[in-house]
C-alpha cells in the first residue's frame, strides 16, 4: 500500500485539515506528522497545547492510520525514515517564506521518485474564525505569561526584539524569514524603557511613569501573542516594586529585568562618563526577594541585571553579585557591557556556568554586536535581546523623508523608498 504523508502543526482541527486527510486517503495509507514543539516555534507559532495532546488529537481523526513526530521543519527526518510515496500540503506554501520548505521537500522526493501534491487551501469564515480564536487564546495572560520559561527549555536561545508600539509589536510578531533553507522568527518582545521614552519624546530617566508604560504593554498585547520581557530600570523603591510585579504578572508579562543601580537613572551605555551609583548587594537582594514574595504564580520571572562591568567594578564583583542575586531568588541574570569586544561577556558567562549550570543568562549585544547567537549559545546564554534596533532604524528613515519633502516641496522623491500603505495595513488583523 502506498504511503501518504502530511504534516500538521495545528492545535485545532478544522475542515481544511479534514479535507487534506480526505484527499490523502485517496492515495493510500495516511501518515500524519506532528511537528515538534521546537520546530513549531521556528516555523509558525507557539503551540497552545502540548506535543502529546496534539498527537492524541491527530490519532483520533477518522482516516488517519498513523501519527509520527516530525522534528525537522524541512522534512528531512521523516522523508529519510518513512520515504513516503506522496506528500500532501495546502497550496499556501507555494508563495512566501514557506516556499523554501516546499522546494526542499520536492528535491528530497525527486531522489527516489516520490510525488508532491498541493491541495487548494481552505479559506472560509469558519476557518478564519478558528484561527482568530486560536490567536486570542495564545494572547490570554495565563498562556502568554508562562511562555518564556517554556521557550528557555525548548530552544537553544530565545531571540528577543524590542517593541514600543502596537505596530512594532506586529513587526516582531509576524516577521518570518527564509535563510539558508530554513525559516526563523523572533520568540519574544522586549519593552524597553529607552525606546518607550524615546517614542514619547521624553528622556530616558524613568520620567515616563508606570501607568504610561503599562498602556504601551496593553497596546502591544492587544495585537500580539508572543511573551513580553519588561525593562524595569532600577525597579524603583522596593515598596513600589512589589506592586509593579503584581501588575505585570496580572497583565500576562513573562518577566521583568531590574538593574542594580539606584538614584536618577542614566543609560548604562554612558558608563562612568556620568555619575551612576550601584546599589549594594544587600539592597538589590532585598528588592529581588520582596518581588518574588509578592508574585502569585510560578510563571513570572524576575531577572537581575548586573552593572559591574559597565561601571568598571571588575569581574569578581559581577560574579559575586550574580551568586547573591540567584540566592535571593532571581530567576535569571543579565550581564551588560558597553565594550565592542565581547570578551568580558564571554568571560563572565564561562565563569558563571562553572558554578551555576541552570540559571538563565541574558545578554544585550548592542555594543558587542559582532557576536553571533551560535557563539552566545556555546557560552551558556539563554536569552538574547536586540534592545533598540527598530527604534534606531526608524528614526533616520523618518528624518530623511521629512528633510526631502521640505527640500523638494512634494512627496514624489521619497515615495520609491516607502512601503505602500496597503502593505502596512496587511499587518493588522481584522476581527
């Protein structure tokens, strides 16, 4: 009997999937591949139910003969193992980033005479409604909040990009690229104090109050599903910090990062050029432990940011603080540097990992931007944050457009480098 294979990464079966199975049954034995959690994260979106639950769901569908795990989004593992005579897929992968997967699958099948069949994708109001409901479920606080911890366990490194508005949130949410035959996307969002302040035209000195910053989170959460890491600056007074923790946790934010400085905030990239006061270890530990005591779930993370290298206090001080902060309950350590050479960051990570194999390490490679994600993984880093690149790319583009319109007294000269407004609108989902 001929073997027919199709891969699902869905959490909900609708008539489109049933149509695929019906079509597959015309050709032979139907084998469904359940795309694994790590592969789903890179390929599509975070699953709302476990891998085991998806397998059970697929097995229950009439017409399915067998269910297997697919670990490779490019199908290499299942084609080598099963050698299906036919692979069926919706024709939605003919265009867009997924076309790279289709092309690769076609070449693998050609090696032994297998055939690829594109089935017309099912578009209707029922299918659209299910997709909307699934997205809404992923956006719910109880699902979103725990997702960062899940990602740390599932992925080699959590790729995090800054967002400071609903639109930038959608860019982080929906940007998928194909490169070297693979698909990739961001895992999480960073709500930066610097970028939030800059978008409001305010200095980055904790001038924008928490109520305003929470509104930014609301704007982003309303249109996205990915987990959020919040830049908490110093965390403020300990008495205020506990309320911030409770508020963020209730909203569905996954983590807050607070730095071990006190007094009027100055951006870390100024280093010792401006007066910056580092909190004592005891002060920072008290803030961490108070925050942990205030939270109500195990999902929320408090990550301690160490400024010792920024303030030229030395590696020993940084490592001493890291151990103390973890002892006080910190769920992760962020180590920062303003040097272009990543050597001291690597040195810290290697030393920290000698005594602590588990606590997540976070880095923000703004200055030391030559280091790759693979290199960071090799030195034990769990989360990489691209902290301000969207803001920094938008500003010069907008400024140049404004200058040229003033210069030419019309918009024609700038139009060729602008995205058509209808393409921007397609980012925004209609209910």
